[in-house]
C-alpha cells in the first residue's frame, strides 16, 4: 500500500490519538522501573518478569513511534462543517444489500479511527473505496470476506459529531 501524505482524521479522532500518545509516554517511567526491578532479581535468561516488561516496552515504543510518525501527516477535519449528497470522508451512508435486503449504516472515517464494531469504516477499506463519490440510488459491488456483495446507497447524511458514537 502506498503511503498517504495527507491522512484525513476527525477532530475527535485526532484528540483521541493525542490522549493515547500522552498516556503511553507517561507509562515509560513505570515500564523502565519494572525492567529495573526484574533485572535486580538476577538471572535474566529465565526471568519472565523481565521478558514481559521488555516486551511491553517494545510494544509501547512501537505505538508511540507509529502515532508520532502519523501526526504530521494528518489532515484534521471538523465533521460539523461537512455536508453534501455524495459519499466523502465523514459521511454516514445507509446501504441495502440488493440480494438479502439487509440494511447497514457506515460512517466513513480515516484508517486510524475507523471501528467497524461501532459502525465506522475506513475510506481505504474495500467497502469504503466502493462507496466514495456515490449518491443515493447508486449501486456498488464489492468483494468482502463472505464473497461479492452489491449494495444500493439508500441515504447519505452528514451528522458531524452527533453521528460519532461515544465510547
């Protein structure tokens, strides 16, 4: 996948990542202390506490590096300013599976804030890509894990921050 130079993210999504970054950075001294204490227990070759603390440190540093590398590339978008009748970043799209009649609703967000369990998908996902620039009445066919599905766009809304589900 090619690297995006401008990655759209909602104001709320950006704030959430800023909070996560601050939390992760505040955990650094705790992890360092855990490593120090585990080191003092002696033999490091069979020291599960040491291994766990080092693994936690590695995962924390990797996440910090990931977030920091993305921050400069984010294009922060205020969802409350968006409107229109075509599917774009920030739109909530209602679709109906043409074969089964099943109705779904997706909010189109960036890759770092999309959460399918909460009804938001990335504009980079296969479904997100298929829906971009579509309008009410359009049909799109897309390959998903269970096979090829055809959706009819039944509505396009811009709810702004009201449309974002809170945790």
